[in-house]
C-alpha cells in the first residue's frame, strides 16, 4: 500500500489536496487583514476564495481516475511530527471524492446566498476556516491529522451559531459544542490507543497512518471492539444517531441559515464518513460485530425522526428532524456492509447534502421575507411566489425520495442493501418512506397552499440571484436522479475495496447475507452470481464501447 | 439477463426477442413524446397562442398514432414472427458476447408453447434494455417490454389522454393555471406510458411513483381551497402506504425470484414458473404487492383517497382516476402474474387474499355509490367497484377477463366521467339532488352518451361491459349449475356470488344516477358557491345548455367505443367461424393479448362460456336496474309530481321507516367510518399523541440525561462566549459596521415580474449545468 501511495503521489506535481485545505485557511487569515472600511469586500473575497477551492475541486473531479477509485489518488504526504509518527497525509478515493466535491460546491453557494447579518469580517473568516476544517477531515489519511481537523471544525460552527444565530443561540451553540466534545474525548482515547497498542503489538514505531493501521490489524478482537466503540460514540453524536441527536434540532433552529446549510450539508457527514473510514476500515471485525446495533439505531432514527418531524411547528426544526430520519437511512445502508448498502449510504450522504442544504436555504429565504418560520403563520405562499413554490416542491420531493430525483437512488440502494443484511429492520425502515411523505407534504400544504392572507400575500418571489444559486442544486437533483452512473462508478471501486478489506479480515463474513434466511435462496446462487458478474463486465464494456 | 441461459441450460424456454418491427423496438418513443411536451410547455407554454395545449395535443396525437401502428405491428408480429432458427426443433440462441450490446436474443419454440397457445405461433415478447447503472454486479436497467398487454395499454392511455386533452381545452378553458394543467397532463401521460412499458420491476416502481406525483399535483390543481389540497395530500399519503408494500414486495422478488441479481420482469416470472423459488417468499411478495394494489387501485380498505380525489378537475378524474392510473395496480398484477399465481395458489383453489379483497371491494363500493349525491362520487365509487371486479378476476385466475375488463372499463368510465363533466359545466355543480334533474331536456346529446355509458357499465347486452363482466363471472368457476366451470382455474363460489351482487348493484346505482341527473324536474338555477372553481363563467344565469363540440366529440367517440369494444373478445361459438380460425372473430383479444404459452406466463385455464350464465347475469343486472327504476322513475317521480316537492325534500324511503335500514344507511353515508379511522385515529394519533409523546421523550428524557452537564455547559459556555464575543472578536472588528452588500442589493432589484421567463431560464440553467456535469464525467 505504501508503494502504491508513492506511485500515486508521483503523478501529481502540485500538492492539490493540500491546496484544498490551505487555501480557505489562508483566505480566513486574509480576511483578518482586510481593511474594515469596505465591508462588501469581505463577501467578495470569501466568495473568490471558496470559488477557487471549488475550481480546484472541479479539476480534481475531472482528473480523478475512476478505474483506480479504490486507491488514494493525488496523495500528498509529508512528515509532521516525526517523533510521534504523525504525518500530514492527504488522499482522495472514491469514498471521499464526492464529499469533497459537495463541500467545495456548497461553500461558495452558501456564501453567495446569505448575507452576514453583522460583522461580516468575522463571519466570512469563520466560514472559510470551517471549509478548511471540513476539507481536512475528508482528506486526512492520518488519524492525528483527522482528529485535529475534526476538532477545528467545531470552533467556527460554535461561533457561527453563537454569534449570528437566532433565539436561544448561546444555548444551542454550547449544547452543540459540549455534545461533540463529549464524543471527541472518547475518540482521542481511541486514536491514541489504536496507534500505541498497534505499535506495542507489532514492535514497530508508533504511527498514526490510517492505511498502515488498517492493513496491520494488529489489535486483539476485544480491544478492537472497545476502541471501535469509542470512535462510534464520537461519530454517533456527529451523525447524529438516536438517542444522542438532541443537539441537532436546537443547533439547526438557532443557527444562521448559512450555519444550517453547512451543518446539514457537510458537517453531519463527518459522522457517517468517519464511521466508514475510521470505523469500518480500521476495525472491520468490530464493525461486523456491532452492525446489527447500529442498523437498529439507524432504523429507530428513521422512524423517530420522522414522527418528531410531523409535529414541529417551526419549519426549520421540521427540516432538522427530517435530517435525523435521513441520516438513519445512511447508517442502515452503511452497516448493511454490502456493495448496494454502502454505495447507497454514500450516495445518500451527498444527496442529503444537496436536498437538505437547498431546503435550509429556502427556509432561510422565507424567514428573511416573512420574519417567521412558524408554519401556522405561513400559508398560500404559492400564489405570490410561484417560482419559489415550484423550486421548494422539487427540492422537497427529492428529499421525499421521488424516483427521477436524487433521493430515490440512494434510498433504494440503501434499502436494498439493508434488506439483504437485516431484513426486518429494512422493512421497518421502509415505512419511514411513508412518514417522510406525510410530514414534508403536509408542511408544504400548510405553507404554500390555501388562501394567502396578510403579509403572506405580499411575499416576494425568488429573485434572480436566488434563482441562480438554486440552479446548481436543481441540476444536481436532476442529474443524480436520472443519471447517477458517473457518480456511482467512481464510488464503487472504493466501496468494493472496503468490502474486500472486511472479507480479508473477518472470518465467516459473507457480504450478501449477514443474516439471510434460507427461504431467499441466495447461497446457492453464488455460481450464477459469478457468471453474472463476468457477463456484466462484458456488457458494460460493450456499452462503454458504444458510448465512446 | 438470463443467467440460466448463460449457464447453458438449453431446456428452458424463453419467449422474448429484440428483433422485431421497428415500431415494436422503438415503442419508448410513445412515452418520450409527452415528456418532451411537458418540458416545452414548462418553458414556452405561456407564450404560445393556445397556452401550451398545442404541445400536449400534438405530442399525444403522435403518440396515439404510433400506439395504433404499434398495435398493428404487434398483431402482425404475434401471427407471423419467426426467426430463421424458429421452426420445428427447439432452438436457443445464447449470447456469446459478440451479440448486440446488452440485449440477449432468446427464442425457443417448444411444441408445448404451441399447444398452450393454441395458435400457430408462439407468443414472443419484444424487449429492449439498456443499463442505467450498476452496483455490486447488479444491473439496474431501463428498458421496454412490448407484448399484447403493454400494447393494449399504450392504446388505451394515448387514446383517452388525447380525448381528455381535447375536452380540457374547453372544460378548463380560461383557468388561471391552464398551462400548468396541460403540463401535468403531459407529464402524467408520459409517466403512465413509462410505467406500462417497463421491462423490470424497478422501472415499474419509478413509473408508479411518478404517476402518483402527477395525480397529487392534478387533484390539488385548485389548491386555494383547502378540501382540494387535503384530497391531494390524502391521495399521496394513502398511496405511500401502498408504496411500502410495493417496495418490500419488489425487493423480496428481487432477492427470491430475481436471485438477487436481476430486476428483469420476464426473468423473475420465468424463475417463478420454473420452480425453485421459495414459496414463503412468494407468499410474502404477493401479499405485499396486494397492499400496493389496494392503495393504487382503490381496493378496500385503502380506497378512501379515490372518491376524495374527485376534487380534481373532471378531465383528470376521467383520465387518471378512472381509465389509467388507478388500473396501474391491476396492470402490475397482470405483469407479475406468476407471483400471484404461485404465491396465492390461485389454480385449483377457492379463496385467496387478492380475490377476496376484490370481491369485498366490488360489493362494498357498489353499496356506497347508492348514497352519494355528488355525481362524480357515484362514478368514483363505481370505479372502485369495477376495479374490485378486475382485482377479483386476477385473484381467481381470470387473467384475460380482468385485462379485458380493464380495457372496456377505460372507455365507458371515461365516457361517464366526461359526461358528468359536461353536465357540471352547464350547471356549475356536481350535486345531483340540488342542482341537476331534468337535464335531458337541456343536454340531449350528453344524455344519450351518458345513457350509453351507463348501460355499458351496467353490463347490458350487447354493450362493452356485458362481455368483459360475463367473462369474469364465468371464469370464477363458481356454481357449475350455470355451466362455465369447464377449465376455469378454480371454483371461487363466494366470488361468483359477490360478482353477481355487484352486477345488480351496478345496474341499480347507475339507474339512480341517470334519474337524478337527467330525469325529473330541473332543480338547479341557483348556481353560486357550489360551482366548480374554474375561472370562466359563461355568464348564463338562465337555463343550462348543451356543451360545445370539443366536449361532445370525445363523448361521441367514447360512446361508440363503449358499444363496440366488447366485440373484441367474442366468445367462441358466437357469430361465425371456429375458435382456431385465425381469421375468425372470436377471442381476438385473448389471442393477441394473453401471453399464453410464453415462458413468463403460467398455464391458465379458461372456462367455457355459458349461455345460461350470460342470461342469468343479464337478468340480475336488469333486476337491479328494474328495482331502481321502479323506485325512482315511477314511485319517486309520481310522489314528486303529486306533492310538488323537490326530490331533496322527499323522505328517504325505507331508511326512515326501518331501523336496520337506517343503520345501514348511516354506515354507508359515513363510508364505513374508514375515513374516521384513518384521519381521526391513525393520522391524528401519529400527528398528535404519538408524535407528542416522542417529542416529550426527546425533550425530557433524552435531553434530561444530559441536563446537568448541559446546564453547567451553558453557563460556562455563555461565559466563554461573552468573553470572546466582547473581548476578542467583536472588539477587533467593531469598526467594520453594519453589513450592506451593495452588489447583493443590486441583484435583488433586477428581479422582474416575468415569472414564466424566469422559471424557464432557471430550469434551463439547471439543465445546461447538468449536461455539462454529465459530459465532463462521461468523457
């Protein structure tokens, strides 16, 4: 694996991934030295910086080699704290690619979409620092570096909620901070334990290198399970999984719109990404062992989040609870531990970022216009704002998982994977689909249908600039709904490699059927499956030939 | 696609090909055209002289012509298709990897196939597939499957859609969301055709959901009024309940019958028929899919959304909630018939879930149709009842009868709905008791078409409904005394009886409906707030008058079909020729539509038609109609004349004198209290106590456990926050002043009023960006 890293990094003369992390960081610093006389500069500079990151990411996305999506590409490695085996290692594979793309796209759009309500200097500086941190989390291949980025992310978000938020913002910010720190403490112990115990077991020098630690698998089964749990707690808070989700609605409701968009769009994925990259990859046996519990929690989250969402009076809080439900789908897909489930979960991470990010933007715009988010005070908005309503409808249907829009593919794959592995939980999860329609459409009905009275009748429709911001969201919603193949193609090699990694390290692990009943007859179809696979390859080759 | 063939299993017979007439191979065009029309209407509709209707009508007209040509091509294909290898000896073409792309050509003509088909040629479906995406070795395909069933549906959907388009130009003319209406008609038509053409179960799910969304949008077309919006929501959510069944059922099929490898409909059907698929899995799948049918095709107890869906514009009711979308469930069962055939052990049995649901629905809804005062609701319950016939027919194994009834019902029910719309257009109300009566004097043409539709629905000889209903009854195999038990799949006596009762009920409630609407004295003339809310008011406050040609011609055409389409499947022994004669008139529908003898369809027996049964069933219907006729046309009419009272003021006959009858009436008026159960208890419970309890747990228990830590944290956090807030950050940038982004403000002011342009540009921008994205990644 290390030779592989060297080979990959040799291809890239420019440390592009470091640039993705460092650029927004430098942008944040630049913000601090900008003169205060021209406040409009702050937004422009912030947009330019995040735009530059987006541009670089676009280049990375196009240059990313889908045939080796299972390997870390553009790897960028340097010694950091050599004595402790800590390195600055960044890399990108099919699992992180789309999350990086999502992050890079979401930040400039959010910066463009939302005006800082006050003190723009600090506001944009925090946003750029946040971007640097999130990029670092998705790119880091060193446990220590990962932890540093994971913690860095907290600070800007704490201030964004605390300073630019609404309502009980200080409470919400602190709750967010304390919850996450609580989990992080466990994770720090876990990280240190992993590195030092591995060193003790193998007799090698201490290293925090993710790939090394994962390939070594030196820890005893019970030890690994305990350490996995420490990671799982940290990530479960971040996801958030039931029952440690209660910080989320408060944080979302009181955060400024930009905070909500980033929080829902990318920050929740730090948890699910962490579970994939650090939970499953580092501790395959423990992941298989704990998978049923995590699937159960995910399913509970789906139903519970959906039920709680139905009764919300505040539109933003409703969307926040819907996130709990959606993240549940990601978790059950991920811990199905098969290709469909993992790909579905991963795809759903991106989808949720798009749909919920857009929903929070739209809700934020409603608040800007009407100065209320209470559903009871809204109504009939479709009349004065038909375009707004149409866009809201499309985004909402994507969130509901309507076929043809992005939400469906990920949700279906996750369900399919979960069904193979944990049938009964999957059936329960499927009922979450009904409730999702209930709370979202019901909310839509109350907000947009009916007669428009009072201020509602005067509500301004989507402006040109707002419309322009929605364009990329809508494009992504349609592309990923109608033609998700390019996205999936780049994920799947990495997902398959992860599954092979599990298979290689866990005895008796069988991808297709974690607890498959005998009546589904999957076992005796292995042969067919193999033939099918070879055939599928032939056919896809043919298809590609035809397309070329 | 056919792993067993790749494995070299030569003995298995697969009757599917990708080599056929150009029209059959490119049937996807029929679905694509309305989709293009949808996009065009969205972007340019408002600017066009006919506000977008021209796009819809053009697209659907071309689709209709293509559907007819495809139908002709299919007939030719059915009778004459051969491959070179097709002949006396069974032959199997195995894709050796050099073949054409993803399509496998497999054709085998066993003598068994010929025997079962009873015709000269084997039944060879045409399938074209392309890969949509791939995950873990499983292909997710998009494709078309063209056989008799899909060709028949293509014809029905495009024809009714076209007539509804034409009708709507008058009916919703001047509506405030006229363009929007046509956009969704196009989208619906396209989605429905997409569903019908599906060659795999995943695509079916997609189409199923898409038609549901269109239905939601169209039911709520006049969303300013809460009842309409509520009805739309109810329809969507009830259908979502069924969707859980659909998802679970289809995924079960994918693993059990698709062997965790394929969603392909034909392969799944073949695998089931070849045995080796777990029976338990099939039972589960069949039961789950039946739940999906219950919601989509309005079967008891999930039917309650369908009558409410009448809140939508009448053309929508005719197209979506009578002729096409609501039969999606029936179509799905017909497509995946082996699942039910094996899972519910239809053959040789006398009871099963699907058939019983259908039987209960057909009688239960027939009774409800009696107590409705709203003409559209009578028709809605009638639709539920007729869908019950179809579900029951499938449940008892009468596949062809069910599909044939679907076919005939589409025409006469669309005829009736559009007829009711014609009347409502004149009186601006759907209330038969308050605002109608005596309409035959004002609208003689509508009257004639409505009566034809009613007679066809009542199943009177020789109109369309007679033939299809009779075929269902005979194939229940009930009561050999009436003959017809011949080789029917089972002996479903209970279902036969329910079918008979349903026949009487249908005839009776339609008689009542015709009387209340068209006979007696005109009770309207005070049209005001009852009026269906379309913007055009013709300004006539005098007597209602006959509708215009764009409404009447669709009615004439549908009436003609209501009379004639029954002849498409004349029983053998009727008119001339023998059953085996390909040029004969008998059982043409069966010959072209039923995939008998193909590898993906079970060997379904057919009952011999019985003269006795036909006569008895007709008598039953006549008796039902006669009873209602005696009551309304004779008794009530006389009473009304004698007392000079309007019908509304008349006592309700037996229901006022007999306690039991009164209780029954109350039960019917309250729709068996199902709505009360759903909205009051279940939905109310979920939204109310259950959600509240969950939220309480959330706020008090879950949050409470971290309460102590939380509170301390808040305190210290506030301290930190205030310190940093006041001391460091705020101080450093205190001078920066208030935010006012001049550029942002400028951009906001550019906003202009041209909403349509604006939305069009926005979505066009999204499309361009999407294209760029795909291009970048596809290279």
